[in-house]
């Protein structure tokens, strides 16, 4: 147990264990006999213990509650050993004396065996796994996240079920609680297991908001401290939590300090390090960074905006100390004569200015000239009488909150008029309200505005009239009347260029006195402008498989008109698909469904911008949307699987067939690479053409078919793939002659008894052909004979059985030698082998050496140039033509099928191999395929007695 504990500790440093406090008196398996000195003293306790435990001792002699505590890091993979309950509970087989020592030394197990199980298994497989036999606890496939377990679980969860979560806000501990039962009943234990989850730095600090604002008064003294709200939060604890803050740019005016409260929470404080002035700079922007204490440390950031709030540290100021004003004695009441204006650099109420006369201003001047306390405008309040002073000194104060008033002097000089000036009497033709003439834009040229009559009250001066100001207006005498003038337009006016004009009709007499009548012209807008798109062609792109209601763009069109006439609404054109949506007010264009580039790559439709004028005007733009490709289609083979028929002995790197594959994606996502998954040492495929090739020549006799798997992988990220099955069937070529298996040698012989009856089988020639089909159909024939009467023997062309045709005579004694030709029916040219069949006709073999000497002599055999025919029947039988028809038909069908399969390859094979010339040697050399081609250690066949008995 000690060795395994050390091994566990060295295997995973993140996993450690320590048993809880163990009281030896509670371990009934370890109770030892008390000493004599204490036996009497503990006797009452022992009696009580026996009375209490006695009834249950037979069933639960090992029953007791135990507590174990383990600790491990969060985020460990599955299968990490947490601890072994059997070891840590020090469970050993129950025995006594020498048997206990022997059991411990031999490592025997409990009998019956111990079983470990969670008290309730409904949550047992989530975080840990318990081996029922060994009692080992391991981490499960579900990763333990301390923050998810403890921050959600809250503090102090009680033991409930098999697994509970316990955490304390004031503690760093996070406990996973398990109830484990040790069975069977006689060893029953109830074990409470606590697993402390140690924190690792797997969370970066995070500010609850991305923008933090702090306001600092501009008069804040140096070292002013202001808490920054919304400090960063880090779910990790201890040193892995937030440790410090810093600013990316302190602007030379600020610094940061961090204070920690009783709960260990750190709050950043902004400290002012220099004098602030809102009027110089009213805002500072920096990045606040929170850093934890992990290794390596993790960071979080937010934008910190430091606003400088205004205080009333500026007072009103006048740019001039005095202004001079001239007023004519005949000026009308209410005429503005001057205006004073002071400036306060503060904001809001701190910059509020009121104007008033100084107490030094005489009341008469105050009654004659009215001062507006809000605007600082001075107006004539009464008619200037003859006894009014010619010079008035008006001292005006600009008052600000808490400020000493600024002072300006207005020196007003009154020029007395001893005669009445000319008069200008207007008569308006256009619409006029409160001295403002309203004209519609695009009114025609020479539109009349007003008539003006010029009068001289004195009647003794010549009065002239002219138009003062800029604008498309003309003032001309209206004949045949005198002193009548017509004001009219000179060109078309455009509201979008200028909306307001101010001109003056000036009358002056020969004495130099001027009278001015101001005419204000306000243009009324008309719906003469259509909305204009910023771009007539709106080119957009979006990746396919977009989310529903995906944003495409925000349309924007401008309308130079005003009011409702300039308000623009947006609409889709009639050619737009139904799954595009356009908000008529905001101009936001969205697509409500997922787009598939493989279904449609480009969309082109129109959108309209319509104003709210009467009648409305509109303009049209074109939306060109291109759907960008994503790698969402796997390569697809044209066929589910492929089959190729290839003749054997196919040349290396010859073309077997084309593997056609497509990919609906575009670009690199649609580029497909092919590869052979299995048997790549034999086959290879060209990626560009998809051509399958064999690296080596294929031999059907070694393997007749191949099953390959070809994988197609596209160039996307991540790549997609598919595979297909390729079956290659090798077509047979007649490249193997028949192989004679019996007789085993040209030197073997067979004893034939003279008493053998005609028609009896004597022996056989047995051959095989490694080819298939017609290439393996074998025919046997005797092409040479030697002996007393060798024609007495016949061979069956189909089976190779050699039978005696005629009864043997006295003259037939001796050695009969038959040269047998074994031929296949191959195409385009059959192949054959020969073998010598030696038959010794005699009653017995008396002299084997003599027979062997005869076999060693070169036989003189005449070759019969006659091909074997399988359909040949024995001559003594009557051949019926009708019985041969089924065989001929079957052979014809087989031959036709074979020829059809190999016709396409026939010419190619013939060119490679050429024609084989089979020459029959004049010396009658006999082919012995077994001895010449195949190393089969077959002994020569011993003479055999063949009789009809």
C-alpha cells in the first residue's frame, strides 16, 4: 500500500490525498487485546460496548463511518487517479495471528470480495468514477470546473445523494462530497469522501462593462482619490484572482492605486497627480488593465473615460470696453440701436449671463433706451423729444454667478432731424405675413412681389429709390406712374441652394437723408428633388449558410427637399426574392433564410427610394449580392462504388480506370485530392486526372481481385472527405500451360496384367491449369505410341482415364509407351504439356533393372499431329448426334462470353506476348512439367498390378 501511494503521488502532482482523523478504537478490524493494567479500568466501557454492538456483530463486525479528504486541480483529463479507498482505508483481509500475516504476505483478497459503490448513482458518473472492486477513484470524462461547481453551488451544501458540492464564501475551499458504501454486509462501512477542488488560473479578469466613466472636478486638488466603479471580476481565487490594475496611458495627470477590503476584494482608485482645467482639456481617455497573479498572468481591459466636470472658475468678459452708437431723432420706437455681448468660458448655469444698467446711468436714459437683460440688445423705448440730451452714457454690467460684473460703456449720440424724411409705402402682391414674403421655389422669372410708393412729406426734394442687398430681385419704376416701383424676381430660385433672402428698398433725397425698408423673402420648398442613392450599384457579399435574418447593409439615399418632401422610404423592387427584407424606414436590408452558394451564387435585384412628397418622387438602385463559398460540401463520387475489369499481366503504371469525383464548393474548397487508403503499395491514383494505376504487373493466379478504398479530400478549412470502394477484377489470360500431376515422371511405369479385360481402366493422366474459364478446360490425347501393340490403349479426352480397348495377346507382352498431350482451350492460342505413360504388360515384374533400362532408352515414337477433341467418344460406341448438342451449345455460350470479355484486350496481349511456336522435336523430346517446372519431391511410382478381378 505504501508503494502504490508513492506511485500515485509521483504520477500526478495535482492529485494528493490525506485520510481524515482516524481513531484506532473505532476500527473493529484492528482491535487489540487491552493490557492487564488497564483491563479492569476499562471493563465497564467494554461491557457497554459489547451490549450495544453484540446484536449486530455477526452481520456488521466491520461497520463504521469513515471520512477521507482528497484534493486535485480543476480541469484534469479523464482517468486521473484521485485515490484508492481500499488503500487509504487500510482494508486488509480479516484473519488472526499467523493466518493474518500469511494472508498479508501472500496478497490474498477478501472472501467474499469487497464491493465499493456510491450511495446513490444518479450523479456518480458526472465528475468521478469509482471502481467497484478496487475502490479506486478516477476523474471522469466530464471536466471538473471549480468555478462552475462552486460559484453556482453557493456556500455550504449539505450531504445529499451520492455527490454534493460544498463551498464557503469566506474560504477558498470547494468540496465535492461523495457517500461511498463498502459491502458486503459483514464488512459494511459508510465512508464520507471529500474532494477539495484546487483552483487553477483558467479565467482572465473581466470588466462588467466595456466603457467606464469617471468624473473629476476641474478644481480637484492633487492626490484626490476617486474609486473606479465596476472593478474587474475574476472567477478564480487567491493569487489567481485580480491582483493589480494599471492604465495604458496616464496622460501625466493621473495614477492608479489599489485598495483591498476585509473580504479580499481589490478596488482601483484614480489619483489626481496634476492641476486640471476643463477649459483646456475636458476629457482624458485611457485603457484600464486588470491583471491576475497566475503564471503566466491573464489580463482584462476596458476603456476608461475621465471627464472633467466644470466649476464656476470663469467670469463674463467683454471684448471691448466701449461702443459708440448714433441715433437719429426721428427713429421709430422699438428700433434696435446696439447690442452688447459678454463671453463666459464655463458651461451650463456657470455660464449664465444677465445684463443690467449700472446705478450710475440716469433714470432718464434708462427710460429712453431699454436693455434686454437676457440678450443685451438696446432698443429705443420712447419717441425722442426735442428736449432730450444729445449724448447718453450707458454703463452696462454683465453679471455671472458669483462673479464681479464685467463693464462696458455704450456712448449714444442723438442726431436731431429738423424735417421729415421720405416715406416708403409697400403694397404686397405675394403672400406676406408679419413682414415676411413667402414665395414658392421654381416660381417663373419676373414674378411680382410688391409695389412700393415713394413719398416726400416736405414736397420740395427730389427722391430717388434703389434696391440694397443680394438676391435674384429687381426694383424698377412702374410706368406710366411716377414714384411707383415694382419689386420682382429675375431668375428661378432654388430652395435647396438658398431658403431666405433679405433686401432693402432705400429712398434718399437730395439732402442726403436715407430711409430703408427691409424686405424678407422666405422660399417655400417644393418636391422637385428625387431621392438619390449614394451608389447606383450596391455590391454586397455574404458567406453561405448565414444565420437567419442576417444583416446585409443599410441603404442610404438623400433628398434635398425639406420636411415630408425630403423624408425617404425604402422598398424592394419587384424582382427581389421573397426572402430578402428591407425596412422601409431605416433602410436595413436583411435576408431571412440561409443562402446556399451551390444553389445560387449571385443575386441581382432593384431597390427603390421614395420620398413623401405629393406627388412622390423615387429613384432606383441595383443590389448585386455575391454568396461567398464555405466548405460545406464533401467531395462526391460519381458512382457509389467502381468496378474495373483488367487483364492480368497488366503493365506497371498502366491505366486501369478513371475515378470521377466532384465537389459543389468553389475555389480551394472545391479542389479535391484523391488517395488510395489501402494497398497503396500496389496501386496509385493521379490526383489531377483521377486515373487509377497499378505500380506492378498483376497476376490473376496470385490474386484474382482487389478491393480498394479511395479517399477524396477537399482543400477547405477544415477539409471534408468521402470515400468509395473500388473493385478490380483480373481477367484471365492463357499464360499457364496445363500442369501434369500424375504420372509424376516420364520414368515411372505401371504393370498391366495380360488378363485385364477390354474396357477396364488401366491408369490415368491427371493435370490442372491455373487459368480459368476456357483457358482452364483441359483435353487429353495420345500423340505418340511405341510398343508391341500400343493402339490397344485409349485415353478419355475429358477425364484423362486410359483404358484397355482390346484384349491382350501373347504378343503384347512388353513395354508400351504412350506420349500424352495435355492441352487447354485457351485464347488466342492454346497451351499444352506432354507426359510419357509407360505400361509394362506382363504377369509380374521379375527384373526391374531391365524395365528401367528400357525406360532410359530414347523412344522412337511417331508424332500424331491430331488435336485432342473432348467430344471424341470411344470408337466401339455409337455416337448419336442429338446427344452432343447440349454440350456444344454450352461450350459455345461459354466461349462467346469469354471472347467478349477479352476481345478488347486480345490485340494488346498478342502484341506483348507474340505467338507461341510449339515445335515437336524430331528426337521426340518429352516435356515433364513436374520435374522441369515445379519442384515437387514426388518419388517414382512403383509398378502396380491392374486386373479385372
